[in-house]
C-alpha cells in the first residue's frame, strides 16, 4: 500500500502553533510515560514521526490526537524538549480545521488578524441589532430588560443562533467520524453503536479519561469550564431558556427570559449559579496559569487559546456586573452592560463552538465512543471467525 508524503505539512502546521518536532529523536519516553497511551492506540511518539515524515493521511484517520487530554506529562519528560503534548494539541487544531468544510476554522486558526476581525464584526453586528431593535419605551425608573428587548424576540434570536451553530457543529462532527471510521462507519451494525452509546454520554459529561492523568487539578479545571460552558449551551440550545442570561445571573428573567423572579431552589437558577461559579474559577485559573506558564499545558499559548479565555472571562464578568446593577436597580447601567455582555458572548458561541477551541467538546467524546465501537466490532468479528 502506497503512503502519501506531504513535505509541506510541518511548514503548514507552524501556523497552527507547531514548534520543535524535529528535535524528537524517537526515544519513546513520551509514549512510555503517557497515562492514556495503550498498545492499540499508542501516542504521542508515533505522531511525532508522522509529523516529521509529513504523513497527513495517517493523521487524518487517527483517533489518537483526540485521546490525548494534554496533561503535559510527556512534554515534561521529553529529554529533547520537543514538546510532544503541544504537538498533539497542534494536531487537534489542524484536524478541527480539516473537519470544517467551510474553511472558516482554518482561517480562524492560522490568522490572528482574521480571528480578531471576525470576533469584532460579530460583536459589532450584535450591538447594532440590539440598538436597532430596542423598544421605544424603555423603563428608566427600574431595571427591566424586557422593557427594552421583549423576551419573545430574544428567544427567537437565541433559537436561530443555536440552530445555526448546531448545524455547523454536527456537520463537522460527522466529517470527523467519517475521517476516522472510513467505510466502517456504515458497516458496523447499529446494535453496537447503541450498546456503546452510554460511553458517549459518560465521556462527554465526566471527561473520565482525563481523570486518569497524574495532574488531577487539570482535569478538575477542565471539567469546571466544560460543564459550566455546556450548561449554558444546553440551556440555549435545548431548554430555550436563554442560556446567555444564565451566565448573567438574571434570576428574575431566567426562564424564557421573562421578567419573573424564581425561587432560589429553581433548577434554572441553580444551574445558573453553578455555571457562573465554575466558569469564573476555571477560566481565571487557566488565564493565570498561561500568564505564569506554570505547567506544561500552559507554556505555549496559541492566539485562539487567549481569544477563547478572554471572551469567556468577559462574558462571565459582565454577567455578574449585570446581576449587581439589577440588584441596586440601575436601569441604564444594566442595559449598557447587557449589550456589552451579548457583544462578547455571541461571538464566543457562534465562532468558538462550531469552528474553534470548543468544537473539541463534541469531537473528543465522539472519537472516544467510536474507538470503543470499533474495538467491540472487531471483537465480535474475531469471535465469529
Ligand atoms: S518527543 Fe521527546 S520523549 Fe517523545 S520520542 Fe521524541 S524525543 Fe523521545
Ligand atoms: S499530554 Fe498527557 S495525555 Fe497527551 S500525549 Fe502527553 S502524556 Fe499523553
């Protein structure tokens, strides 16, 4: 079987943050130390080789870049400082761009200018829309957001946004599955997918493989950000309850974005508290870690890492500020903060979820699930033979 070599691969991947792969002399320490590498799915040494040789097709078909959670153990142990953990991260960025059929993801990852301009344009459009569609008779006596932006209008906008980004995310996730499974995707009987479906839920909700790494704090922080963010996303996309408001702790208009106050024990209110606390702690921890370069996963930061963390932190903080502005009943301050809040929250959702950093929320559990489906299929085939 012929193997296609792409001599430009390493050069191309430099735009995604690749640095020191040629330092690797294939000693294998990284694979030996990696707590998640197995004989069936061995990494990261093998991928350092694929990168050095330019084996694009092999990389595209491999699930392993998604089985790495970037704990950084391999980078710490590498005698050549070849940063294998970062190389796996770069591969995930590259693969995200290859799964994306629109080409937007590639531009987002390879040009900081494009990334900043895209976020700015979406933010400005959101600000303009809120200005154009504001109510003619806002309540200036008391802070009442629905007097400026009626709840049904915001709900419809939420739904449209959720539908668009879900479409892009799902179509890209399908391409991810197709690359990794090839024809097996259709040949494997549905019964095996159903049998293993629970694994998809478990890996999405708990990131339990990350918990097998030595640095449990990394897993905990990742879990906080993931669950905080997913809570918001699910509320927008599934419960139609105005997830953007959940971050903002607008308790009196949470469910379906009405100006109605819900009890402290109301599930949506509790979810909002959890999402805010988890996001604030997790995001601040990651920002400080990256500023201090405190551990291997925080040593190298791509522009998209910073963009995501900054948007998430700003979204959370402006939400908290709105909460306090409402408590002290400052109508104009509340309305202005609300606009700023959506100007950062919407670009984060519509750009990061389907095309950038947070697409891995979908890709990783799906790949873990498909890997197990494949193993089960081959096990059954062996028994039948
Ligand atoms: S990345 Fe480092 S530890 Fe891994 S094989 Fe290469 S030189 Fe060895
Ligand atoms: S970063 Fe951690 S999980 Fe990823 S390859 Fe290195 S040791 Fe394994």
